[in-house]
C-alpha cells in the first residue's frame, strides 16, 4: 500500500540565497520525491524563480503544477534579528509556514532562515511534545565507517542542560536512529572528557547514571571527542553549547579537506587526467563529508516535524532537507517519540506502585 503524499511547507524567504536556491531545491524535491511543496513567502519573487527554473523538469513524470503551491507571507525574520521578532511579525514566512502545520495543511516545515526564530516559531505555534522539557537540534554526522552515520543532539538549542534534558535527548535520538537511520540496535553515548563513569562535571556524572538506569535507552557509556566520528556510537548527547562548537568545527574540517584535495591534485594535463580517473571517488568523499548532503537538522521535541537548514544552504541542501522531512513524516517520528514517553511513564508508575 502506497504511503499518502507528504506535504512540506518550505520557508522560501529564509537563508542567504533565498528565494532562488530554496525554490530550485524545492522544485527538484517535488519532481524526484513526489512530494507536495508549499513555498511560503513573497509571491512575486517565488513565482519569478519558478518561471525561470521549472522548464528543466518539464520531462519529469510529475505534474509540478499540482505539486508546488505558493503561499503568501509578509516579510521574514532576517539572520541578524532576535528570535523574539516572530511575535512582532505574525505574517512572516516562518510563522506562516508553522501555521500550515498547526492547521494540518502541511506535515513538516523546512527553513534555512534564522534558526532561533525557527525554533521559537515552532515552540510558539506547535508547542512541545508531552514529556519533553526542552527541544533539541539533532545533526547527522558522517563516521569513519562507510554508510554509517551518528546523530548528535543538542547542537544549539540549549546552552545549559539539566541531566533529565539530556536523558530526553537520548531517547529522541534513539528513535530517530532506529526509524530514519535504520539502525536496529542504536548505541547511545554521552559526550564527555573520559570513558569512566565518574568522569566530567556534576552534570555529566548525574546524566551518566540516568542514562544507565533508563531501560528504554541503549546506553553504552561515555564518548570522548575522538569517538564522535569513529562509528562506535549511533547517538551522542551533549548540551547545545558543546554540540554547536562540535558542529561548526566538523563543518570547517569538511571544507578544509575538500580544499586540500583540490590543491594537492597535480596541475596541467596530469591533474586533469587524475581528476577524471578519481572523479567517482571524489564524489563519494564529498557526499560523506559535505554537510549539504544531510540537508539540515531536525528540531526534536516539538509537536511537528521541523528541519532547520544552514543559512548558507543552496539547492542541493534544501532538496536533502525536504527529503529528511519527508522521511520523518512517513516514519512517524513524532508519534513514536510520544508513544515511547507514554510507555516509559506507565512503566515508572507500575514500578512505583509495586514498590509501595
């Protein structure tokens, strides 16, 4: 039985290269993923981009006129504005996109705009999931094992975290790893300065015990910095301060590696020949280390699917962000997180009742 077509609301005005790159990525997603796209923003600008780029998919089997809809919004929240601006701009593109999910007209939101505004709009319009104290941004990293990824959360939503927040992050990351990354038995780690249970600050020690005691979390111990990309872990939890530093560092390392490879290739005809021979390998390397290949990060803990993309996202990254949103919707990630929490709370009540 075919799955019902997912409808994704895309903030067409968010990002450094909006709206053109956003629209181009959305057109490709509609054509190749058979996904309904609602482009939210300034209609004239969006339509101009559609008129310019739709022709390249005229031979597509999809009827793009039915799959792409333009939804009008007034203005946007720019990158240099505070997240609280969403309250002063109720008709801004990110707010309108979130309302589409709240009203049931779309199943997910994708935005490459102001990440703080996107998170605030999601919380204000969609609300938190029951049992979740704080939302978390989860980013997928490549590892040294081909075809294997690790999800790290939080990478920016919470600068300071209580142990129970990290416990909730671990549970949400486990569900995502199982149903989206297709890991049968995810291995969860706590980012720390050492492998031993007693290492780290008070928060780390307390969190270690919570994760160890929670039967719903397949916790295998602390993960040091060197372990993040080793492939030994499928889910790694940390606070948003450390996670954001880790994310930005990983993005920079990926760019440096690509530049070094370009610089080290021989010049002249030897370089052209070598590049031609190595082209499939170079393409595979780029796919494994380029953040654009993952598209964005899922905002965990809100009552709806929300993908936050990098502000510098271009069309390929937007395409992958929409693909990520589609997978999260079709695999019912939000519903599964809620179900896990209901089950976990029921187990706690049962254990408490038995003890009494």
